[in-house]
C-alpha cells in the first residue's frame, strides 16, 4: 500500500515540475536555466515542457471533439422535430432542414476544398 501512495506522490511531483517548467519557459528561461532551477538536466527540462504542452493540446482536442459532438446532437434533435412537417411538405420546414444540413457540413468541414 505504501508503494502505491509513493507512486501517486511521485506523479504529482512530476506534474508540478512540468507545470513549473512551462511557467519558467513562458517567462523566457532557457531549458538549461529551467533544468538548473528544477535540479534536472536540460534535456529533462525540455521533456517536461514538451510533455506538459502535449497534454494541454490533447485536452483541448478532446474538449473540441466533445463540443462538436454536442452540436451534432443538437442539430439531429432539431431535424427530428422538423421531420413531420417535412413529410407534410412544408416549405419552411424543408428550408430549415437545409440550413441544419449546412450547419452540419460546416461543423464537419465537409464543404472544405480538397487539398
């Protein structure tokens, strides 16, 4: 059990060091200076910063993907509510459905020109 707690403490310490390394880098410190302040090598200081930034980018990507999924679900809900009117031939419902479709295409970048 003590081993498990020590591992959690070590991970927390590493996380804190990564965050400190990013703060130091943001303030203009070199990796050599960061390493000296944290008591690690220049290479380790670089890895701390790189890993912290990678983790941040992953979180941003996950949040963005979650927001896109939420918006897609909202568009599905709206389209579902319009379905009876579309089936009845309502022009305004059909136009609304086309707008929903356009929003979905924009959200998914389906209308982007091919690369």
